[in-house]
């Protein structure tokens, strides 16, 4: 596993659970992060995002007043967002494929299931650092390109002559 220097990066954590925030903060501090901002709801998270322009956002799916996907959409689409391209990790105990699709379609960069371990979080951080996907910007979506390149020649109607 590569060893990256994260000490100059700022992280915004949005989770209404004190235990999860403490756990994430301990993991991130162990990885070298020094500037970690904690919030408990989407409203305060967006205010902090505007005020301090973090390099990474980690948000829970279930927040006190709204869903984390709404926060992601606000970060991606609001004209007040200082960086709609900031990497966002969605943290959740709900791992059904439907939820993964909703999170992906809201613009998350990565999805991480609870219970979270230090190893799993570090792997997600490395994958974000090494992610070569471009961002797609459309009227109602900004996020990592969701299209994957197909290998080989397409068959059937997709094949060009």
C-alpha cells in the first residue's frame, strides 16, 4: 500500500454520531491529517465547506435533518460551493445496490460501508489519490465520470462497421 503525506490536507467530516466522528478523526490523525473539521448536519457542513474549502469531505448517509446525498448535491451544484470537484466519501451502513447507485448519481467519489476500519478508509483515500477519472459537468450533475471503458469489440447492435 502506498504511503502518502496527508498532513497539509483539510478534511470535513459530517456525521451526527459523535462516536463515528471520533473514530474517523482518530483514523485520519493516524494517517497524518492535521486539519480535521467536524460537523453534525448538512447545513453546518456546507457552511464550513464555504468557509474553509476542504480537500476532502466524508459524510454519512443519514444525517439529522436530511440525507448525505442532499449535501453532496449541494456541494456539487450550488453556485456558493467553493469547489464542486472536492472528493467526497459517502459513509453508510446501508450497502444495498440501490443506495450505492443513488450515492453515485448524487456525485460521490467513493462509497464506504460501516462498520469502517482504518484499513478500509486508507484504501479509499489511496483510491481517491490515484483516481484518474475526469469529472463530468452537466446541468443537473457534477461528479466523477461514471462510464467505464469496455474492453474488446462490442457485439451486436453496438458494433460499428
